[in-house]
C-alpha cells in the first residue's frame, strides 16, 4: 500500500470547495464591524480553519465513504481510480480532522466548539450508520450549515469575543436555509449513481423538475425574508441591492428550470455567485444596523 502522491491528496481536499465557508467567515467578520480583537493572525487562522481544514476534511471523509458511488459517477476521482489506494483515504480523513481541531484550539472556546460541531456534521453526513446524505433533506441541511451558517457565526463570534448580536444569528440562519438549495444543485450530476445505490438525494426522490423547482425556492425565499428585514431595520439601500441581485437570480433560474440537469453547473457558477454577493451586502448592512460601523 504505497503512499499516495501529493497531487492526489490535494485533489481529495478539493480546494475549489473551500471558497463558500471562507466567504461566509469573512461575512461574519464584516457583520461585526468593530471587532473586539485586533489580530490579523486570528483572522488568517479562521480562514485556514473554515476552508482548507474543516471543509478539506469533510471532502476527504465524503470521498472515502462515497468510493463505491464514485466508481459509477466519478471513476476518475483519486480513490476509485486507485491513485489513493488501500485505506489511505480513511487515514487522511482522520488525520485532517485531528489537525482541524488543533487549528481550532487557537481560536478559543467558540472557535473550537463550532469547528467540532462542523466536523461532527461532516462525519455524520458521510459515515454509516448515520450517513445523512442518504436523505437529501437532512444531508443538504448539514452541508448548508457547515458552508454558510457555522463559518458566519465563527467569524462574528471570534471578532466579537462573544456570541454576536441576535440579528447576525438570524441572518446566518437564513443564508444557511438558502444554501440548502445550493446543495441540491450539486446532486444533479450524480442522479444515476444515487438511483442505483439507493441514495435519496432530492433529484432522486422528487425527480429532476421538482427538485430544481425546490432548489430555486429554497434559495429565493430566505433572500426575500432578508430583504424584508433590511427594510424593517431601515437599511433601504442595502435591501435594494440584495433585491436587484435576487431579481437577476430569478432570471437565471428561469433558464435553469428549462433544462435543470444540463444547466445545474451553469447556474451554480452564475446564480450562486449572485447569492453570495448578497450575503456580503447584508453583512455590511448588519454592521450599520447594530451600530458598530
């Protein structure tokens, strides 16, 4: 059982997936506005934790426990292709989880707790007997929390040196709900393998059309609530900006819904970009609303 090449290990960690939690962590920092802790190294450590460490660990865990599915859906992935042989995938998953907890220990109690919860969800998502991904409702919720809500909360809490303002918690929750729809977009590429192996992703459960409609609704409705809250909190300019981003998403959603399976990746590239830009706009609105700008 040979040591896998570095290129295969990096591919297991899937760097392209690190961006969403790092972005959400940044939104958490922005939403605080005037941090109680002035330490740039702490921010860099948090970015490292949310992206390469916790998200990277979750990707390796998923690839190891999904190796049978990937033989059907993505046979060129490092484990099914044999570039990561034997139990090396499992060993790397355990090592990266331990290293993530070590990094999290440098961020204080809040950082350690949120990292531990995120890693617990990552293992519960992929590993039996829990294997949340067996059902798209639960699995997508777990990933959405890890990608959006927990990193946002971590960034805000670390910078505030305490639990942040309740309005920040509400917004982080809403964007996590919306991310549930984003996670559904990722399932369209693996419908064949999911059906063969009994994985009840939402496209496998509901069919392509209904799953696509649900994904769009899950993304759009929380943004409508965010826009309403921003108006209530007397942030009309920010509310208008998020509204404009949402309207553009709705136009793209219309095209996506005409052929969901073919255009899921296309919509992920363009529609999700607008979604996360709205997160940042909202984060700036929060720092004004909470009076810390």
